[in-house]
C-alpha cells in the first residue's frame, strides 16, 4: 500500500507541474504550439549559428537549405516575446546577417 501511494503522489506532482507550466505559458500570452515551435527553432538556431561560424562559401543547395531553416527560426522567434530569447540575440543576429548576405548574393547572381 505504501508503494502505490508514493506512485500516485508522484504522478499527481508530475501532472501538477505540467499544468503549472502550461498556465505560465498561457499567462505570458503565448500558445503552447508557438512555444514548442520556439524550442525547436532554438535548436535549429544553434545549428545555423555553428554553420555560420565554420563555413565560408556555401553551395547553392546549402544556401537554399540555410535560407529555409533560417526563415523557420525567424517565424518562430517572431511569435515569442523578446524577453524570453534575450540570451540568444547574438546568435539570432549572426544568423540574420548570414541570411541577408546569402539573399543579396543570390539576388545579384540572378
């Protein structure tokens, strides 16, 4: 009986924490779906940031992939209040600069 009670209490605590997190996200004025896309975009931002630092010239295929992934990141970050991603601003800025450079190069080459 003691083990079952502990398991029920742990399950209740877990569900309470999840409900509290959802409530905090809603109180911040965001949708859960937008917040989840922000989390995924943050992972993509880290990958793009590393890519901007280590690579010089990208092939046309890599440029297209970079542009598509960067646009996903920008859309997700636009839906979230900026106070949540202040720490990621430098990475965001670097990726945005690389995005602009690629867009200009592709525009000039056309």
